């Protein structure tokens, strides 16, 4: 079975789907942070890293996990009764009152825009049943996402536990996951939110603390700030320009605003997204059974520098046609896959689909075997 493609084929195909594989950093950026990472949001490619897998305290960027768990709970319309424990939480606050009832959705806005520690505890108690119950959910989600070097012990990131930590890489994975959720995108990209105040005649008005988003960098689309005495400044942001969507994370970064701008600007200058596999019918297929019958449902693109654009290789693997496929309805929807290699490393595996054409039950199958017999017998098309 021979398939020609404009990209070189490799011999073997890995059996697993390849995602979240860190690639060697190509961009050179100077950052003040002890740990930093710049990741492409769409593919997970790491464009820059500095001690990106070293565990550190993370402060309030913890609240990205708290927010996505609250959103995914399906309880955003619930009215949450605020506990004494929540109100007594130290640090940044949205000034909740004990016993008041507030919508869970508003608590998430207060959590993300104003970094309310009282909001974090109120969310944790409502969604997880208790702080310990919510920490369990946090670690369960971290394992699901692939955050291999993280452990969560509270919903806010305060320095009240020794076993609360993560890495720049893991926090980028978490942000990439969260940004797939439209509600999270909406909240993190909000500059001002108004919430009813049951104790006063006016609404609460919360302005986003993320200055990179609100005033410093036009391409920033959201994120979360953080600070404690032990963690120092931590920051997660996202930015988009053209067809590049990026995630930046810094831990213990004294000049984090500029760190993020420098990483983004370097990437926007040096990287472009190229289409590796186009959507639609797969061209140049010589096998009669599959010719003009197989396709990709979605295109696949990848961020590269100008010098890297020829570093891709594609391997196709198709199922061998079976006798029962004489009936088109018995041909599986997915008949193979294509594996994309970049710099000799597998980065993506895409399913190959078969076009199910009604009313042509026998034609494809019979054509296939007719061509096979002709090939074996050495008979030419004109007899």
C-alpha cells in the first residue's frame, strides 16, 4: 500500500496519541523569574522554558484550578451561603459577610478578578463539601490533566501548607485546559464585573487586577496574578496575535509584567503557524480502494520558525480492506491514522476517515479486487 504525500513518510507509527510533548525551546529570552515557560495554546509546544519543571510555591495562580472546578461543577447558578471560615480567610478579599448568600458564578468572578481568598474558601466548601474535599478534587483534576509535579492543599495558594506546589510547565498545562472552556475564557477576559450586594443598596464592582490585560499589553487575553511572601510574584497570562495563541507562566518573577511581554514579543516575531495537514480529501492516494475516499475531518497546524518549516514528516497507516467491506455500511468510519513527526519526534496522531457513499455498495470493493487481480495477472487495462 503506497501513499504519496508532499511531506516525507517515516517507517513506523507510534501506537499512542501524542499530546503535550514539550519541545526544545528555540526562542532566546531574558526573564527575571526563577521559573518561566511560554507554551503554544493550540498544540502544547513549548517555545521557551527556564527551570520550567522545577517545583515552586505558586500563590494565587492556584485559583485557576479553583475556578475551572467551580465552572465544571455545573453549579454556577447556585446560591452559596458564606461561612465564618470563609470570611476569616487572610489576605486579599472581596469582603464577604458571614451568612450572606451569593451566586457561585459571582464568587468565581470575585476569585479571578480580585483574587478573593474568602471567595476561594466559599467556593471550595460549596463545591467540595469542605476544604479537604475540594483539595481532593483539585489533585484529581491535576492528575487527569497530566500535572505530574503538582500538589494542591488549599483553594487559594496561601502559604498555610508545605505540600502546596506546582511548576511553570504544569500551570501552563492547567491554563491550556481551562482555556478550552468558554465560561472560563469569558471570566478571565472580563475587565469589570458587577455583582449584587445583599447588605447595601449598591452593587459590588470588581475590576480585574491583571494589569497586563487591562492596560499594559494589547494582545493579552486574560490570566491570573499571584503573590505571597514565600512564593513571591507569580503570574499566568494568555495572549493572541494573528494565528498564534500563547500561554506564559512565571514563578518568583520580580519583573513579571515585562517577562511576559518579552516572551510574547519574541514568539510573535519568530514563530508562525503552518498547516501541516489540510482538512478534506487526502490527495495522491494510489490504492484503488481508498483513492478519493479518505479524508481528514480537521486540519492540523503547528507553530514553527522559518528555519523549521521543512522539519515535518508524516507517516500514514491504513487498514487492509476486508471481505465483509463488500457492504459499504460495514466499512469502519475510521480506517487509519496519520502521525505527524516534527524534528523526528511524534507530535500528533490524526484519524483518517472513509467517505460512506450510499448506493454504491459493491463498486469500491469490487474495483479494489479487480485491480488486485489485474496486477497479479499482469493484464493491462486494454486487455
